[in-house]
C-alpha cells in the first residue's frame, strides 16, 4: 500500500493541530510553521518527482479498493498543482508575520492557514466526487476563519455574502452528486467515467444536464462570467497575505474541478458543453473581468479583478479540448497561481509603503522603494504575457489552439483582454510608482523590504516557468496527452 | 385460522399507523400555527415543547412500522434535547439570560 | 438581578445531568454497529454540561470543570489524526483499522476496534466545539479579550 499520495493532505492537517496548541507563543509558532512548511515543500517535491518518473500514485483510504473506498490520486496534473500550492504557501508563511498584526496571528491564523493548505491539496488530489465536496468544505471552513480575521466592519459584511454564496453552491453540489449517484450508482470519478460511457446514446441528455449543473457549482467557486459578482469585494477586504492565498488557490480549485470533471467524465457531448458553453463563457469572463479592473482606483481591487480574466483564459483552453488548448490551460493555471500570489504580496507591500490604497493619491513610490517598483513592473509584464515570460507561453499555446480550430472571435477577445490587463496593471505602475514623490510615505523601510522578499521568490519561479519553458513544456505536453486519453487515469484508480 | 388472524392483525396495524400519522401531522400543523401566532412567548414555548413530544411519537410509530428497535435511542435523544431546550426558553422568559455569570 | 427560586430546576438537574452523562457514554460505545458514536455521544455530554451551566451559573461550573474547551477541541483533533496515521506505521493505508474479539476480566468477551480511538477524538472535538460556541454566544460580556482584534 502506497501512502505517499495522502501525505500532502495529512501533513498540514497535523501541523494545524500542533500550532493550535500554542496560539499565543508567536515566536515559536512562526518559526515552527516556517520550518514545517519548508519540510513539507521538500516532501511534496519528492512525491512530484516520483509521480513523473514512476507514474500515477493511488492511495486507497482505509484499504478499501477503488469503487468502494476513497481514492486519493496523485496524477501528473494534480501533483503539479499541489506542488504549486505548496510553493505559494511557503512564500505566504514567510510573508505573514510582517503583514499581519500580532493579535491577528494569535487568533489561530496558522491553524486556519494549514487547514486551508490541507483542504486545497485534498481537493486537488481526491479521486472521489463526494470527497471533493468534503475537501471543498474543509477549505471553505478555513477560509471563513481567515476572511473575518481582523474583525473589521467591511470584512464582516463581505464575509456574510461570501458564506451565503458558498453555502448555496455547496448545497447545489450535494444535490448534483445525489443526481449522479442515482444515475450511475457510484461517486468514484474513474468509476463514473466508466459507467457514463455505458449509458446508451439516446439517454445522454440527462448526463449533459447534470454536467451543466455541476459546471454551475464549480463556476460559482471559480468566478466565471455571470457568477463572479461575489468575488472582488470579498477578496479585497482581508489582509494581503490572505487575499493572496484566496486569489491564488481558491478560484483555481473551482477551475481545476472543471478541468477534472470535463476531461474525465462529461466528454460525450463536447460540441455543446465545451465548444459552445465554455467558449462563450470564456469570452465574456475575459471581457467583463478586465473591464472591472479598469473601473477602479483601489490598487488591491485592480489585482483582484485580474483574477477573473485569467479564469477566462483557462476555461478557454478546456473549451478547445485539444492538445494545444489543454496544455495551454495547464501552463496558464500554474503560471497564474504563482504570479497572482506574487502580485498580491507586492500590492500589500505597496499599500504599506504608500500608506493608502487609493491610486489617485499615490505617486513616486519608486523613488523611495526602487526594488518594489521594478519587481512590480516585472510582475505586470509577466502577468500580461510579454515574451519571453510565462504568461506569453501559456497564451501562445491557447491562441494557437484557438486559431487551429478557427475561433477568430475568441482569439480577438483574448488578445484584446491581455492588452487591457497590461493597461490596468501598468496604470498602477505609471500613476503609483512614477511622478512626484508623494507625502505620507512610510518610514518603515525594513517592513517593506521584508514584505518584498517572498514575492522575489515567487517571481523567480515565475520567470523560470517562462525562460525555462524548454524544460517545462514537455511535462505540460505529457499532461495534456494524458488528459485527452482517459484510460490511464481510470485503469490506475480502478486496478491499482 | 391462525394465518387469517395474523393477516388481519397486520392490516389493522397498518390502518392504525396511518391514522396515527395523519393525526399527529395535523396536530403538529396546529401547533405550528400556535408557535407563529402565539400571543405570548410562553405560548410559543409550550407549543414548541409539544411539537417535540409529537416528534417523539412519530419516531416511535416509524419504529413500529419499520419493525426495528434501533430508533428507541432516538426517542430518548429527542426527549432530552427537548427538555434542555424548554428549560433554556423558560429561563430566557423568566430571567432574560440563559447562562448567568453567577447564580447563588 | 432579583433573587429567584429555582429549586425544581436544581433538584432535577442533580439527577438528570448524571443520566445524560451515562446516556452519552452508552451512545459513544454503541456507535460501533448501532446508532450512536463519537458525534452524538459528544453532543449528549455537552448537553449535560450546558444543563449544569444553566442551573448553576458560569462561575461555579468553571470552577468545577476547569477545562479550556478550545484545548479540548485541539486535543481531540490530534487524537483523530494520529489514529488515522497510526495505521501507516504498520504499512497499511491511511485510516485503516483493526479489530478483534478479546476476553476481558469482569465484562467477558468483547469486540474491540481501533476505530474507537478515532471516535474518541471525534467525541472530544464535538464537546469542545459545541461548548465553545454556546458559551461564547451566551456570555458576551464587554471585557472579552477577543473582542478587539485590531484590523
């Protein structure tokens, strides 16, 4: 029995319990969390290395075999995203002590943080639809705790909306799982995929209906076009480190679930679901998200709105459902997680440095903090996809896929929205960093530098993804062929 | 003769069960009206308590219908929770606070 | 606040609280293959403790049960996680459990399972969480230390 696949879930769970014993001994808790996180990162890196060399690792929980027990599947896609999660989380744990107040840290920040990591890894790794729901709940519980951390008035107001939206979508999720169970009699994803194939063609309308219902659930979590209304405000209110974790991880769980479900289970009617529904929603998501980013002067809100078009890009690749499209999506997903976290960290540092969130009151920050300024510029062009950085490679793959399938409108919108992303972000750079040196900048240089360093780590990884694309692309291509050919996943889970 | 008697007994039990279920349901509905309308909070408390008693009765009837003794614990459980709930409401009406700092 | 006479409540609590605690132990052990288990057993225990809180007031019970319920929750979680991980030491997969029939002195042949340890963790978590929630709602005095966490 191979227990490796479950380690990324239980190690943070154990860590969260340990740090909950001594919430007020901050020095110990900080050092302990940082040390544990680095060790976990190394362990997860080792597991990822094993998966790439020896193939998919499956752990059957409790020793019950696949369709009956709960399978934890570390395959090429999920372990890659878990590794990315751990990289971001490691940066965040070094950022947190400088960004949060002591009071906030004492209020079980590290417990919630480790629980969030555990839930996110679980959602990535699980091979069971009901278990996916359970891990959604785990990470949502942790996020409820994190979003109100600090107890501000705006936070309480927004967290109420956040909780209500998520409760509603969770309820719908369980209902959908019940539908699936009544139809095919199993909740194991590989088993569902096998059984769905056996359903005769004239009855497949109901499968499509359930698929769209499930897509709705995940679309709420992933913030896809008509359902993103809850996202910007609730991601803006908490502390930058929490926003970074949310922006980099939570919406990506939603889009990953769409990825998993729509490449494994619901692939019988791609002409409707993938090529019409997803493509159109991707177009609208890209457009409206970026319009939101242009409409505000709150620097944090600008970055938050930029989460939405990125989701559009990833959805576009799933909609194309071709080798190029899926490879582009995987690449873009990875790139976006890293660079969004880095940008949230930098925005947190910028807000501390300038002492305000309002862009119109900011100017000339670069004169005092040149490192912060140039890092932000780097982050901006990485995000917008200027060659040779990682955003460019992902978009190149996606656009190549779109053009080869002759989606001209999609291509135009994608290009336009990347241009507008660049505009929205460079606006912060031009108006906030350039110009006259402003009044009221902070004197706490050390704090700003401490806040910048974790972002340097993330940006370095992001640049490696782009410049070192030669080494990364073969893996991504492996993933996309693996996703298109479902047999390896199914046989690994059911016969492993 | 024996068979016929048993059959008759089963049929009668079914009829009685259905009658009981319907009666209890109507009773719960009436109590709900009292809970919403109830001129005073004490009325509401009594109505909620009685709804709980009806729930215990319904659980017992379900146990009879399913021919199982697994639900006996559930009846006891509902009774206990009901008792604590009623005490809490009573204390709230009487004193305005459920758990006092110091009760001499 | 005026002095009130709650003799009936006090007298019944003395009996009923112990009945509840006994019932909760019964439910906890019944959970193996009948309705019950750590969750509902924990709920019953916290019901008994809350009944005592309602009767005797906050200060007295805090003196009698000097347990920090948050620590209790965390301890329960630790037990549950370790019970799951314990199987990994023996090379079995996560959350695997063993069971067997043993002859114990005084109570005779019994069916013992390691799942009970996991259930004990659940029991402690439920007791801790329920009491933390109810007590923090019930006793919202002004001088609470978690009231003013800075933004």
